[in-house]
């Protein structure tokens, strides 16, 4: 039996609800509430394709898979680590601090409070999933949009400058 | 020392929560209501199989404004969280034999509610469960876990 907590286009489903671990159940509720809380998060969730494993540091027998199909997200208990999937291991407090932005992933990795295993090709997917899990502080979306706009603007200016320099160099060479 | 499940035991817990400077520093700003559901089982000498005990805890900042036993299951209105577990699990936690966070992750305690709020206030939650688990001196008139 599966539970669907969202009416949004990106449904979040808990596999084998009756026997699901608390970790799977809580991740299911967290993802469903995250997707339901913001159209931006729902869009991001629906664009993701792939799966990852989340393992509880308190009990490493507890591993949960989160699979993004494009149509939705399926959460369920996994039999254990799967070398083909990226895997994140953290305890409850670390996970909370990661989702609230109180701690940055790099800092947690350096201090070995979080362990991540992934292939190079899975890095972007993993990064985007961490972005989805992140709870935006009050008023953050507007600030984030401004930061993005500024970054894109600066990149565009830099690209134009490089193009201009290249054109000038080309013109000079042709003379 | 007060007996498990007695009003005095819950009064002790309330005093511990309100006396914790650590909790006061981390307590959520919002008022939050939680239901604790104790489901009787064959092992517990306090809550036998077929019986249930229901409690309502309301926190307003670092103050415990309500810590009452309810006559029946809370209907869910204005409830932030519902924590449900067998009596033996709650008793094992109170006896310091079981880590409540691990019990929640394994699903022995079922948690229903706003997980985003839970994540945002994880430090406060950890302090609360530690207070419940380790700092209440408990009298066990019908025997102490493990049973």
C-alpha cells in the first residue's frame, strides 16, 4: 500500500506504508510538505531524475531510497547500500542543520558529521536534491532570486567582455 | 521521585523543561501542541494491551502551558504533532534504556506532523527528548523495564 500526501502534480509516495521505518515515514512527510509548500520546490522535484539513498547514522541498518521519476517521488526502505546510487549518511541533528542551512554540506563533510558517497556524474543530481531538501528561511526566495539575477548578470557581462576582447584581438590580427 | 504515569511524574517533567536554560535558548517561538499516545501492550504492567493513555503537551516558547492527561484520543484540531508508541517503548525511554531519536527513526514511535517545523527546531526537540529520557527520576511501583 502506498500513501500519497500531495495533491500537487509532483506526487510524493511512501512505498509499503504499513511496514515503513520511521525514517522513511518522516522523509516522506518532509518531502510531501516541502513540495506542497512551494511551487518552485514542486517544479524542482518534478525536474529531477534519479535516485539516492539516505542512511541514518544512529542506526546504519536504516537506509531509505528516494527515487525521482519526473512524475513524482517515491520514498521507501532500502535493503542496504547500493553501489550504483549516491548515498548520504547523517544523524538526525546533522540532517536538520543541513535542511535549515544552519550548516553547509562542505563543513559537515570536513568535520565528518556527514558522509557522502557518489560518482562524479551524480554530483549535480545530489546537489540539486540537497537544494530541494533545504528549508528556505522567511523572506529568502526574494533574496535568492536577486542573488541569481546578480550572478547571471555578472556572468553575462563577463562573457560579453571576453567576446569583446576576442573580437578586438581578431580584428588586430587581421590587420 | 514520582511514579511513572502519575501526575507528579508529569509535573516533574514540566519543571525540568521550564528549568532548562538550554531549552529556553532553543525553544520554538511559536506555540506548539503535541499529543503523546501510549498504546497498551502485553509487556507493560502499567498500560495493559487494549488500553490507551493520551496526553496533551502545549509549549508556548519555553513554558509548558498544558501537560494533561486526556480522556480520549485528541481529535487533531490545532495539533502540531502526534507521537504514538507502545507503552513498553515509552517506559523504556523513561528508564533510559532506549534512545527516543533512534526509536523514532525505526518507527517504534510514530511521528505525525509538520516535519519542516521539526527540522527547524531539531535542537529543541533533542533537548526535550533527552529531558524525558534521562533526567526524570522515576519510581516503578510495578517493576522497571526491561520486562
